[in-house]
C-alpha cells in the first residue's frame, strides 16, 4: 500500500536552523511510522548540507518503504530547500552552498521523475512551459512540468532564461492550450508581463491560457498583468490546467470569465483545507 503522508499542513521549520537531532524532536511528519519520519528528516538535512549522493540514497530507502514520489517532493524535499532559501537570505549561505543543495534537488527529481511520469493517464492536452528570460531557476518549474505530464499533458519544457520569441515559436509549433511562465526573481517577474504583451501583439492571446508561477508571484501579480491563472504550487497548477482543457475549454485565453473560474478553484481549495483543519 502506498504510504501517503499529509504534506499540506503548515509546519514550523525553526528546528531546521539547528541540527538533525532537533528535527527528530519535532512533530513534523509525526503521522508517519517512526523510521519513515527519521528518513524524512535525513532527506531535509542532506539537502541542507548539499549531500546529493546521500539525498538520493535516503530517497531510495523511502521509496522502498512505500512512500510516494509526490510525498517526497511536496514533503521533505520542499522543506529542505526552503531552509536553504532562508539561510541564503540571512547571509548564512552563499551561492556555492545553494548550488550544492540545488544539485541534491535535481538528482532527487531525476530519480523520482520516472515514477511520477509512470502515473500518466490518458492524453488531455498540451502545455508549453519555461522559466522567463534572465532567470535560471528551474527546480519548481520541473516539478510543475512533471506533475502536468503525470496528469496526462504533453509538456514542452523550453528550459531556463527563455526569451519571448521562443515562447511565440513554441506556441505556433505545438499549439498548446496552456503556456506557463515561471519566475523566481523579483527582477525577472516583469519578463512574464513582457512575454504576455508580445503574445498579445502577435495575435495569439485568445489561443492560449496563460499560467504564471514562482516564489515572488501572487494572485495580485497575475491580475495585474492579465494572466489567466496563478499556480501557487504544482498541485494547484495541475488542477487549474485540467479545468482549462475540460469544463473551461470553450473559454478563450484572456476572458474575464476564465479568470473568475480560476479564482473559484482557489476558493474551493481553501475551503476544503479549512474544513480538513477543523476535522483534524
Ligand atoms: Co536563487 N534566489 N539566485 N538560486 N534561489 C532565490 C529565488 C531567492 C529568493 C533566495 C533568497 O534570497 N532567499 C533570491 C531571489 C530574491 C528576489 O528576487 N527577491 C535568489 C537570488 C537572489 C539568486 C541570485 C541572483 C543570486 C546571485 O547570483 N547573487 C542568482 C540568480 C541567477 C539567475 O537566475 N539569473 C540565483 C541563483 C540560484 C542557483 C543557480 C544557485 C539556484 C537555482 C538552481 C536551479 O533552479 N537550477 C538557486 C536556488 C536553488 C534558490 C532557492 C534557494 C530555491 C529555489 C527553489 O528551487 N525552490 C531560492 C529561495 C526560495 O525560493 N525561497 C532562491 C524550490 C521550488 C520547489 O520552489 O521554485 O518556488 P519554487 O516552485 C514552486 C512554486 O513556486 C510553483 O510550483 C513549484 C512547486 O510547488 N511554481 C509554479 C514555480 N513555477 C511555476 C510555474 C507555474 C505554476 C507554478 O506555472 C507556469
């Protein structure tokens, strides 16, 4: 039986500032069997310490314990890299450390990708994604691309620092229903807007639903630039993408009703999370 552990809870990550022993004391992942909880903390700490061989080793052990690839990505891998971001922000880490942790994430995702893709259900649509020009961050975008593939989409990932013209070319070539821009820097978020303006100027706006995501991106930004959907995380992005190719497929990109329907999805998700929190 696959072991699914709730990764939607909001955790206090303060223990990740100290040591593995402190992490073992937290109630994070406490619904998991003790050896699995320990493995999760090992994964977090090996990502923080930039130990890629060990990270993949613990991932392999967790897989043998029937933990799902999705749980590992949304759980200990997400918390580990979040602590790396905090350390970088506080000048406790510098670029070399962040690059080593990023390598852990890439190697772990490489191990997990075939398992996620194997879930692929019947073909539902086509998506073009890329990290916008000037931005090299791609861990989150790769996760989104993987989850979309598992949900039945054909995904054309254009890579990182993708100029607007490459998005235009890809839209003309692959005729996707959805085009997604990832941006992790406040200095590159504006390239989402620039790319969208060029898509509109090329007369392609109504042909595609435009998704935006990445750490500095918000619903307010999505609204401001006139994108159709904001993906807070990979799960939300997939849910909205599926809606775009099923019940909302007749709505054109840029239509106000489409935008409103996307907001309804967030609202429904928030309500179900609140109901689950009350129940537990
Ligand atoms: Co850099 N970096 N980085 N970095 N980096 C951040 C983003 C930063 C917040 C760190 C910090 O200060 N705390 C900061 C940005 C500050 C700002 O802009 N306000 C920063 C900086 C400053 C920089 C450099 C400028 C540093 C320098 O050179 N002095 C430089 C920029 C290089 C460039 O891009 N031109 C740089 C470089 C790097 C590395 C190369 C070392 C490495 C990236 C490696 C790689 O991706 N291949 C790196 C990393 C790893 C980070 C942090 C630590 C982690 C990012 C990450 O992978 N998160 C990051 C700190 C942070 O974000 N807190 C940081 C995990 C990932 C799963 O989350 O990407 O948010 P995320 O994706 C989520 C959602 O956002 C969403 O779904 C994903 C899964 O749930 N999502 C989408 C993402 N894209 C989506 C698209 C969608 C929908 C949803 O639809 C299309």
